């Protein structure tokens, strides 16, 4: 079975939660999604959307520059469904 690598967005999300000393479960609860869903987002198996990005912005008090950077990473990591 092929192991999926972290996407650029996944790397940023992981860094953000580690800096906040949070687990993937903690971040998923804040975003109101399951931790398997968040894990899939980090690995490019599930898509992140603007609603989740806005929630992340609010919950983690991101700067505008951080928000734009994550939006860019989200676009790069987007999986066509």
C-alpha cells in the first residue's frame, strides 16, 4: 500500500498545530471535522475548503499573510473530485 505524502497545506497545518501544542484530534475538534478527515486533508486525500480555512483563521487568530499563504497552499493541494 502506498503511503501518501503530506501536501503543502498538510505541512502548514501540521506546523500550526504543533506550534500550538495540539494533536490532530484537537485541531479537528476546533474545525468541527473528524480527525480522519483532517488526516486525509494533510495527506491530500480530502479537500480543504474556504469554510474550513475561515474557521482556521478564526480559531487560530491567523494574520492576513498567514491566511493568504494557507489559501495558496490549499489551491496547490486541491484534489480534483
